[in-house]
C-alpha cells in the first residue's frame, strides 16, 4: 500500500487540477456572456454550449446557476477591489482618497454593467436561500470578495476619523456597507439615464441624467457624510 500511495496521490492531484481548470473555464465563459449581453435570461445551456460541454457537466462542478453566478461575481469584485485600492493609493489626504475611491467604484460599475446586475441579483436574495443554493466554499469566496472592497473604503474612513479629517456618526464599516449598497442602486440609475420628476401635481415626467452626474452626486454625498456640519 505504501508503494501505491504516491501514484494514488498523483492521480488525485491531477483530477483536482482538471476539475479546477474546468471550473475556471466555465466561469470564464459565463463572464464573457455577461459582458457581451448582460446577466438577464442567461441559462446554463448557453454557458455549457459556449464551453462545448453538456449542461450536466456544469452541474457536476456547481450546485446551480446561483453558485456559478456568485463565483463569476467574485471575479468582478476582485477587479473592483484592485481599482479601489489603486484609487486610495493615488491620494494623500483621506478626503482625496475617499473621493477617488468612490469615483473608481462608479467608473468600474459604468464600464461593467453586468457586475451591477449580478451584484443586485444576489443582494435581493435572503441569506437562508443563498445558503441553500450556494455551497459553503463559494459563499465564503463571495463574502471575501465583497469585504475586500468594503475594507478599502472602511479603512479610509477610519483613517480619516483618526486624523481628524472625518466626523462620523456611524461605524466606518456600517457606512462602507451603506455606500456600497446605495452605490449599486445609483449605478443602475446611471445606466438607465432616466430621471423621474413631477411636471405638475400628479403629472410625472422623465428627463435625462448622465453617468458623470451620478458619479459627481455619489462623490459629493460620500464627502458630505463624513464632513462636520457647519454651525448656523
């Protein structure tokens, strides 16, 4: 048995490597479809066809569509984290860093609308449903991807408080989560480009809003939330 152990271990490692490579291939195909046509109405059959496999093989590697979409979202989140971290590093003062981080978040979301769709689709699901549909490992990776982005923001907020540049009534982590969630909604507004208002009492009308306007609004809102109110 000792003689066969190395060969057995080698086969297991090779099988694990093949499984990992296949998973990466399926996730990459899903990302390409997302980037080309969006998230809505994408089916497992379409993803399997893009990889050149049967849909049953997809289900051998993922518990279902929700898990596959969650792991695809992880890729977006890793890119977003890098963009936010680079933005933070490019500023010297906390206020400048916060402005650039929020700007980088908006710029990434505008450039990757499928990220917004995928993130929002998973956010509306109750936690217990996600636990039923996504295995513990992938769910952990998703949580780590989200927190890696939030940490860039909350660390900047904490630094601003420590240096006396920011005044917060809430915990930096809570504010970072709120900014992330509200930012996703604002990104949807930026993509639609439609601003709803009232032309007269009871008469709705629509106007236009640009991504640049949404970006400016989110940056100014974030800075306002950390600023000390002016007396009088």
